[in-house]
């Protein structure tokens, strides 16, 4: 069995409450529903949503109830107090600890290979198919990489992790670029290592689409403990690329980069929404999705 793990604990803070999650489909569907639909069509059989416990009722009412009769759905809770035994949370901290902790929160529920994704991103069915096949055939970790030019917004800069790979397309490093945008002169990273850097747009980037196996939970706990002991303060977060980077550097595993031909999209800025609605409409017209997703 393959499981889809959906990182949704940040949805409330990003959208001002789950009731404000904007529909992008013609019958009120949100991006998360298209992700689940693609996953089911690609061989995944179960969904675990990582949410905030205080938003469980709202999540169930507005999202979970639409999915529950389509797929086995479980919740895991990302909480500030969920830390390894012997560790403690910063008393001044008000939010959880990042994507690594979010995935670790599923450790009691997920005992099989799984795919971890963001709740509010569109990755495209071919991405799910690539990772489904890999997880069934290989014990190595994997990620879907996307062409940088297929992930940019027309309305402002974005943060992207550019992947460095070896000759066998195994991940060597993810370099975080926190301010990439299109300019009249081309794609530019304004806050790259060493100063502004011109990019081609062909670079492969990570969009938090990770194929993992249960042994990752041991790594997550170990590195989460190290992270907490480093006193990260009220805002520091531990991200899954950082955990996997250490796994690679210390020789405890490999991450295969599977380049997806799909165009990623999401609502980074309010002005992005019309494009997202249009992209969904195009795929319905092309027959990739039914007019009413769950008909």
C-alpha cells in the first residue's frame, strides 16, 4: 500500500482560516482535492493529513468531509509540544517546527512507503505516477523535480530550492534561493550565495514532493533532537530538505531525482488565483479531470 501524506498544518495561518480556502474548480473544488484525485489514479490508497488540532473540526467540515467517502482518510497533528523525549519547546515559541516535524508527526500512523506533499500546491498527475512507480520498485528516497521556469509567479518573487545532482540523477544538494523572479533580462536570483545570480529557467527545483520510506522517521527524530538542542529560537524551523541533505552527506541514504514534465502552480500571491483557475479549466477541457471531480 502507498500513502499520501498531506502537509496541511499551515493552511489556516496562510489563508486566514480554513473557510477562506478558495475554490479553484467549477464545483468548489480546492487544489488539495485535485492532488488526492491524482494520487488515487496513480496507485495511492490512503491519505494522512497533517493538521493543527485546533482546526480539526473546521478541516473536517470544509475538506475532510468531501474526501472521506472517496479514500481512507486519517489525521495526524503537528503540535508545538510534540518533541522527542527529553527535549522541550521554547516557551516563547508560538508555531510548530517546520516540514520535518510535520512529517515526523505521522510516525504512529504511517508504516508503509509514502509521498509527502504540500496541501496547497498542484503537481500534476505525471508527478504522482513517477513517485508511485519508484516507491513500489525501490527502497531509496526520491523526489519529483520541476523545471524552474514552470514554477515561477508573474506577480512577485518566489523561494525555490535548486537541486544539484550527480550523473545518475541522485540528489547531492538543495541550494535554497529565497528571492527568484522573472525580470526583463531573464530569471534572476536576488539573494543567491555570493550575490545576485542569473538563472536559465531550466534548473531543477524541489517543490516539497518527497517519496519516503518509514525509516525516515528515525532520521527525523535524531535530527529534530539535534535541531532543538541547537536552541533555534522562536522562529527557527527544520525542513525536510535539510534532513535529507544530511542523510546524503553522511552516507545513510540516497535521494533519486525524477524530473517531472508537469507545470507546478499554486496561489503564492492573490493575483495568482485567476491563473490557477484557468489552468484547472484547461485540464478539464482536455479531459484530464471530469467537470465535477467526485461525480
